[in-house]
């Protein structure tokens, strides 16, 4: 019996081995990925718009099949409208809106929305601020009442502001020990001529209730504000709901005049790297290796927006993009490498980002610069360009599938003064970009930027000097950073 079992076991193992070999053989035969399919179109119902007698603009994207409705109040003032010494004010103001009104506490606001089976959120970016609710269509009237209440009647209680400031400072203190955060924090001033939108250790404590009240009164009743509705709702119903809920809303001219202004250093120099800055963080477990460039001539309203967007996707927009391919996949020097563009109306802020171990920081810096140069000098073959475009348009289409994502996309266009119906031409505009346009954009805009490395300088100091001979390397200790000073030092 034991012998029979032993023979049976060997037969089973032999069969299993054969099966595994067959499966692996099948994998080997399908190593070459299939050709990219034809690009899919994205069709969004036309944006219907109406200007109400109280000055508010109502914009509706009607989708009768949607089980939800999202309403977003877009305020065309964000961190760009706050003074440098009050960095973080726009974000704190937006957060305070849901922390209590004259008739509801923060807990009541949350409970009222939960009772409706919906959600409420608020926030601020560089270009704009927003407050939004999402509910089923039958609960929309009550949700509009809550939305109007938090927008028109915020309490701005001192204890809630103190708590938010404390939480913000705690988060900032933690983040200022993280290499990637420090790099972006420094670049906001050093490379882009802006202030950190989330605030600084000196700006957050200085923000008072009066500052929040002033920011709110100047910006949240601006005649440029837009209420965006997406989902199962008509324009007539949306306008009636706004008339009822925002009946006491009266426009006040906004004091914001800086939203479209940038003063970062101009790019387009002959050499790829103009400056190298190292933020010394002794004994850091990792190093952040980032490249930054102020796109002084290319903004969201520029005709070069689409070549810039596609070029960025080729370089660092996803797992199969060039930076990740070279740094992570081929060499295993990082868990991820990418690039992005922070858009303003008349300009943009370009950044690449990689986190690696300290001994490989200089190598990663050299690889990043090589990829920037390659994008500016060599053609992008169609078998690379088509999949990268598909990644971009696929992400765009997925974003528009939810009422929240659609409202955000429409609001974003309004914030830049762009027709919201451009949503329907986005895919065709992306697919029309040529590799020659990408090279032209990259050669004119992505060269001559700043290399900022945050990490243990003692580990990569010699290698960095060797790989970038003749370049001046400015070094600042992390503990000495102060963005309010011209030289960034305390």
C-alpha cells in the first residue's frame, strides 16, 4: 500500500510539473503585449448655463441615468489670493465652512448629511476653492439647504479654528521630516516664486478669525462664483433650487487680483540644469531627487497645453512612462518615478519626483536629466506615443464617470475661464498631438530648471560632484530652512 501511494504521489508531482511548464510556456508566448486598440471617445452632455438675478451662475450637466446629483460651488479664489505671510489661509477657510454655522454645529452638519445618505466636502487649491454635496435627486432640496447654510452662515468659531491650526501644524511638523515633502515645499518658493499653499510653521499660527472672515467675505460671494450641478437634474430645477437656497446671496466684488500671476524663474536656458540645491537631512532613510521648472510661457489657457500634457505623460505619467521605466523597472532604484504639471491660467509648474536610497541619489539625478534631454531631442515612436495617449484619455474618461469627478472637471474649466464644453474635445485634442510638438515643447520649456535633492548629503556628496562637474551645489541644512527669507535660511 505504501509503495502504491508513493508511485501515485510521483505521478501527481510529475503531472503538476508538466502543468506548470505548460502555463509558463504560455506566458512566454504572450510576453509581447497586444497592440493598442483604437482610442475611445468620451461624450459629455452639453453644459447648460443660466445667470441668476442674484449674480450666481448655474451650470448643469444632465445625466438622467445617474442615481446621484453632485452640486459644487466653485469660488475662483484659492491659495493665490492669500498673502504670503498668511499661507494656508484659503485652505483653513474652506475647512472651517463645515465646522459649524450659526444654527448647526460641525456634528450636526455631518449627521444631517448622513441622514440624507449623502456627503459634504470643502477644500482649496491654488486657483480656486469649493464646497460640494452629493445626494440622490429626491434628497437634493434638503442638501441644498445645508450647502447654502455652510456657505452663507459659517460660524468660524475660535475653538474650531484653534483645533484646525493645531492639526495643520502637527501635520506640517511631521511632513517637514519627509524628503519628498521638503523638496516640494522648498520648490514652491525657490523654483516657482510662490508660497506653500498648505502654509508654513510661521504663517499658520498668525492666521486669525478676522483673517478667515475677511477671506470668506471677499471671495465666497464673488460674482464669478459658479454652482455646478451634475447628474439627474434639469437646468430649470437647479435654478429654482438655487433661487430658494441662496436667496440671500448678494455678490461682493472680489479683492483677488493675483490668481493668474506667477513670478518663478524663467526657463528655456541652453543647459538642462540651471541650479542644484541640496537640503541636508542627516540620517534620512531615503533621498528625494526632484527636478523643477517654471513654465513661464505655457499655461492652462495656452495653445501648447495639450502637447505639454501628452509630453508629461510620456515622461512621467504612469507605470510605463519613461522615468519609471528607466529608474524603477530597469534599475530597481526606486518604488516609483513620475512627473507632473501644476497648472495656472498663464503658466505652469513642472516637476519630476523620485525617492531613492541615499547612495543612488546622484545616479537618479543623472538619469532624470538624461530623460528630460531625450524628450527634448529625440522622436517619440508611435508604438510608445499611442499607449501613452490612451493612458491619458482613459484616466480622463474614468474621472467623468462619477458625478463628483464630472463636477470637478467642469469647475476646473470655469476656474480658468475656459468653455466647459471643451470636455468633449479633450480626447481628440490629445490624440492630435504629434511627437514633433512634444519635442518642441520640451526643448523650449523643460530645460534650464532646478535640481533639488533632499537627503543625507554626506552619503552622495562626492558622487553628485562627479556626475555634475563644474556645477555649483548650494547646500542648506533642513533645520535652517525658512521660506520667508530671501536665501531660505533662518
